[in-house]
C-alpha cells in the first residue's frame, strides 16, 4: 500500500549521497543541554541521535558559533550555546562519536558553521617536517604532523578587510570543512543569512559599503561569498555535501528575491543544497503572533522556480503539520522540508509520518523556550510539550517500571490533568478524570478566543482529542470531593485543581466592574470601551492585546520597568512586543503602583509618589495566580498514593505542567 505521506518519505539522491527521506533536522540546538565543555557531551550526542532516527539529514551546531571553544556568560541572551573546538584532539574524538551516532540511523551527518561575531577564523597550517624513519618491528604509529593556527578575526564590516585577508578567511572556511570531512561528517551547513557574518554582510547593500571591486553592484557584492564556497569545494572535493543557509530576501533596501536567484544560480556551481530562511533571525522562528503557519513557503517556491532543478531547495519556518509538509513537496514548491522544533516537540515524529497519523503529532506551541528562557528561569533546556528534552541521555533510568495496574483518579481536566491521564493510560493503568466544568482544557481554554494564541489552541484541542482516543473515563460537570472518592476503590489520587486569580489588597478590587484576565479573554464584548489592565506580565499584556483587537482601548499599568519581563527572551519577546506596538489602541504605564479602584477610574502613583487618575469603563486584574494547594491537600489519605500536579503547588507554565504530568506518571 502506498504510504499516505509518500513525498515526505521519498528518498532523494543528492550528489553521491542518498537522503532517506525529504525531512531535515535544521541547524538547531537547545542552548543549555551541556556545560562549558568544548566538545559534544553525552547530552548533545543523545539529542542528535533522537533527531537522526527520523531526519534524512541531522544538522549539528557548535563549530565556531561564538568564541572558538569558549561560551558566553549565562546572563547573555545566547549564553551557553556550545562551541566545539575543532582543533583540539579531545573534541575531535567526541565529534567522531557524534557523526558515528548519526550514521547509525542512516542519517547524513552535517555540521553547521556559523563563524560569526565575535569568533575567530582559525587557519590551520602544517609545519614543515622531515620524514620520520620507522624501524622494522616498530608498531607505534608515526608522529602526527604538527600544525600552527593563525587566527584571523572576522567580526567587523566588509570594509575592514583587505583582499589578502579575505582570501585567508576563504582558506579558513575550507580548512574547517576538510577537518569535518576527516572527522566523519558528510556535509557542512554554512551560515549565510541575517547579515550575521562576513559573507552575508558582503552580500547585503545595507552592510557592504565598499567602493572597490567587492562593493556596489550585485556582481561585486557576490564575489567574496562565492569565493568562500569555491575554496570550500576545491578543498573537500565532490564526495562531500555543501549547504548554505540563506535569507531568501533582505530587509527593506537590501537584496531582493530576484537578487537571491542571481546569487544562487552562481553559487550552485559549488553547493548542493540551499536552506532558505527569513530576512531576520526572529522572524525565522515564527510564533503565534505571526498568525501564519508557514509564512515563507511561497517566497521559497519562487526562488526554487528561479534556480531550476540542479540545486536542492529547502525552507525552514513553521513546518510541523504533516499535511502541510506533504503538500509543499507534492506541489513542487520545495525539495526538502527543514524542521527544528518539530523534532524537539515530537521524539516519535518519523513514526507518525510512516504510519500516517497526523492527528497524533504533538503541536509545537511556538514558545521558543527550546532556545532560551525568561529572566527568572533556570538555565536548563526544556520544551513546553516534550518533557524529556534535556533528559534524553538519562531518561531510561528515571522512569519507574510498572509493577501492577492501578485505579487512578485525577481531579481536574486542565492540561496537566489530561496529559497525566494519557501517560498513565499508556502505562497500563485505569484512569478517571473528574472535571467540574462542562469541558476539558482548564487554564488554556482562553486560547479559543485570542487569535494569536492559535498554537496553544491546537495543543488544547490535541489534548482533548487524545484523551478521547483512550479508554479514560471523563466525568464532566462533576466537582469531586472526599466523600465521592473515599469508597470508590482508588489506588492513587492525583490533584490537578490548578490555580485561581489573585485579588490584590487594593481598595475597590472587589468592585462590580473589576474582572479577571480569564474573563477578558472569554467575554470581551461584556466590557466597556475603555479598559485598564492592572498587571503587565505576559498574561496581562496578552489580555490587553486581545481586548484591543476586539475594539477596546486598553491601558496596562505595571509596577516594573518592562512589560512581560518573564516572557522568553530569545526569538519570542521581539515578536510579542512588535505585536502590541502595532495596536494603536494599546498603551502602557510602567513603574506605577495602583492605589485605588473607583467607579469609572483607577488611581495610581508614579515614581515620585504623585497620584494620578485614569478613567475607564472596566478594570481587568492580572497580578498572578494562587495555587489551590489547601484544596488539593484535602484529598490526601483517600488512597495509598497521593500526588499534586503543577499549579496545585505553584503557578506553572505549560512547560512545567507537561513536565509535572510526565514525571508523576512515570513514577506510578
């Protein structure tokens, strides 16, 4: 029988290699998977092994990302992104192991080369040495040739370099590519986008201000980027794959889609594959604020048509759902589908492709927590929907084997309760969910109403559907109490009651015109034209954005000096802030403290203690959540085992809820 996703599963011949399918694990790596080692540790190798099980090409990151084997401080946005020392023998040993692990799954081992600011381009030169005579019977290997490294720093602007230095930089790229080939890699992926490194800066008229033969016209600006690729190809030969990551177009005033076609038609003399990305680094990691599932597909298709069939073209940017990916290939818009977050959020992604199970693909909520965290989060790598990210190398010893089937009650049908029920059912237990409302979903039901929350809505709908597919007994409109459960014969009670909004000790906070953020999401039509939102955390800001999109004028009052400071900083905050900034009816006052809520006005004090008044029709309070800890503890003692999930203990994110659900279920 022909597979449902025949194009995704179709092999592809590229040069002298055969890709086992059309799905590539794009250049990506959660930032905090390992410590300061300058080589790929077991955590890194295990992570890439997981991707290699399904991906035709597994692209690793870590060569010359930032500081040549040394990482930035953890407080930096990109801190702890590993940088493997290509010239150290210890690191080389582990790089060999990394490539070998990828090959085990018949995946192409590819290493990403960023070589960008503030890195050095090390140029390796072998020292002249006399031949070494080997005595008969001497089985020791001849000594390795010594080499010296000349470091050429290339993190400035195109006009900073003379022609001789540019050629040395070209040689450096070539030397690194040849070393990776020697270490067992089949392919390199050279970063050429976002004007983030020297070749891409040369290409863009926004950053290339040279007036000689390397600047001005498109033909001149192309010279250095093309020369790098030419030298790489000369060094590695034909039996090695070369890819570039390319911004399909530049920012306004930069190069165009047609310029890209011109460049790529010249570059394809030396490269095998182009991975197309967005014009800037944040847009390349689309979130719910993008509103489009795959925002760059049509532009990628335009470029593919322009370069013909002798260059393999792929694209990143939101590719996740199987039908979308299959359609892009079937219509000839792409040759390859590049995914990063899909492999992180779905360890069994390839199984679902092979078995034609699109409904089982776990939606990525596009929070970009796999890149980094908020300012108050620990420096460990996580995924909001895959609880084992960061634990792949040791998860097998952390999960307790099931000794007997148990009867389990879960009180609460929110995200943690639903996910825990799924895990427990799959481990062989009999599970009942008690949910007091008329539907499952809990705290993420608000995603049904705000259009920019569509990724979370997809997750909520997926959780509900997955519970429905399993033999989980769901009792809606049922508020469980101790008396109800005491004689029901449960072996395990799990409290997943969640949390409720905090009412701050502000005079007037209990007034009839004061609502919660949840109410604002669900019933914007019941609020007046002018709304004041007290609390500028991520939830309060999103509630205000939702109100603005529904025709209200919303003003956020925040005690701190920044809106939504707890939001993910890398590839998320910029898109969140860009979204509220485009809303003309959204405004905010920072470093203020609300002192009283009156009928028709909110009084607040500024930094100097001066009292001000802002008129409004309604007030929305979003200052945090109170865990239903005491209410949950009332269920203790009914059964032999008792557990509390996520929000019952402290206010939790979706990521914390999913981890809590898994870790709890894995011990039962």
